[in-house]
C-alpha cells in the first residue's frame, strides 16, 4: 500500500516548489541595483562620448543589458540544469551590429560584469567598482587630451610642385609623413600625408589649394573614425 498515489502527490510540482523558494525582495534589490548601475553607465558614456555620431539607442541598451544579465544570473544561480540550458540557448544568439569604437566594447563588458555581480548579490562590490571605473573613464577621457593626427589628401597634376607642398606642410606641422602616393592616367597624382598640426592651425590648407596645378586638398581628422 506504500505505492498508492495520494491526492497531494497529484498536485505536487517542482515548479510550485521553485516558486515558493523564490525571494521577491532579493530579486527586486538585484534588479534595482542593476538598473541604477546601468543608469550610471548611461551617464558616464554620454559624458565621455567622443566619437562621430552619438547613438542614444546603444546607450539605452546598456541599461537593459545590465538588468537582463542580472535577471539571467538570478535565474540560473540556484539551478545547474537551468544554467546549462541557458548557455546552450544563448550560444545560438548572433550579434551582427558592428562595434567601431573599442571604447564601446569596454562599456559593453562593464555593463555585463555589473549585471553579473548585481544578480549574484555582490551589491557593495558592483557599486564600488562602478564608481571607480566611472571616475577613471571621466578623468582619462575629459582631462587627458590626446593629439589626434590629420590625414591630408592632395590631388595635383604636376610633380614639380611636390617640393612646394612639402615646404608648406613642414612649416605648419610638428610632424608629417607620407602614407601613400598614387599615379593616375593623364598625369594626375594623389598623395596622402599623416600630419600633426601646430596649435590646431589648419589654415595652411588654403595656401595649398591656391598653388597652381593643385586640383584639390582635403584634410581629415582621424581618431578611430574618419571625420571631415
């Protein structure tokens, strides 16, 4: 008679047991902390952004990613089988959005790590670590300025003016080097210089454009992305 199924056994469910062991307060604390850290990363990214086009959608996705990562960690922290299943499910996800700026990868990694720590319950660690990382990011991006080089592209149709071009560039730059030189049909030439201008003075490009036989002169600022 020990093998008889009782009325209670019929309605016994592991799902109900997991629901009763679920801590609503702990989960809310983890999600709120993940949201707060994600919001902090949002403001740090917005303040330190120095690229070409600011992407608000990417910045907002950092907040959602922090909360979603915390949610996943809280779900798999108490169940080994669920963690293995989650790894298998996430392995089929493919992210096709190209990341052009290496700093964007830093922010993505910072967001994921913060979500993991918040979901695992390491609240003081994630708060302290995020404050220190944010302070370092703001200090190095806004206080320490780096001199970005320029690319100067000149098109001309007379090799005799090359000495004049080099003379003008030497006078107005602290450092310059020829990156490429092309010879095209109809005696057309194109040369590309990488230069570092003095005192951010770019007016000398007008003098280059006024030289006879110069067809065009274009200067581009290069900081990881091309900016005209």
